[in-house]
């Protein structure tokens, strides 16, 4: 099972997807967990998720952890499939809970009440590709897989 989890090929496309998704999600996770980049930190995010959004505390905690540690995992290529699954799960919940009511498009002009879900679909597609392909070139998964063979 472990070998299947870390299995990957020397795939540069997976490297690009993994690093870019990790770079995009790191600031979001750091906002939620650490309060960096103008975020509210762990307690503020937990309060918002459990209070205003009425997400059960365990799922709120998992979302914060998935965004922060998932981004780090993607950047390192360590347990890429697990990291991508966590981020994908967060996006699958965010669309119906927060973004679907604002339509498809992002709020580029500032005229909508919130952001649409086009970005989330791209993240989900990137995550699915990484779940299928693994971490690719220069990933810790590849190094572990090569070592275990």
C-alpha cells in the first residue's frame, strides 16, 4: 500500500502542477494556521469556520491542516497524493458552501458580493492530476520509491 501511495514516474508535468499548487496554497494555509499574509490565524479561522459557517470543529481543523501542511507536502513532493486529496477536499466543500451562490466567475470587477468558483475547479483538476500521477520529478515520493525498489 505504501509503495502505491508514493509511486511516481520522472514526470516534469507533475512537478510543475505540484510546485505551483503548493506555492498558491502555502499563503492560504499560512493565513489560516499562522496568521501570516493578513490572515486571522488558527483561533480566528476556527472561530469563523465553526461559528459563522457552522462547520464541525474536527472538519474545520482538518481544512486548516490540509491547506497548510498539504501545501508543504506538495512543495516537497512528500505524500503528494494525500496532500492533493486534502486540498481537493477543501475545494469541494468551499464551492457549495461559499462560492456557488456567486456564480462561475471570479470577482474581477468587484461588482459581485463574493468570488465565483472557477478557481476552485482549476484547483480540483490539478489535485486530481496529482492524485493520478503522483509527485513526479524531484519529489520526495520519487526518492522514497526509488529507495524502496
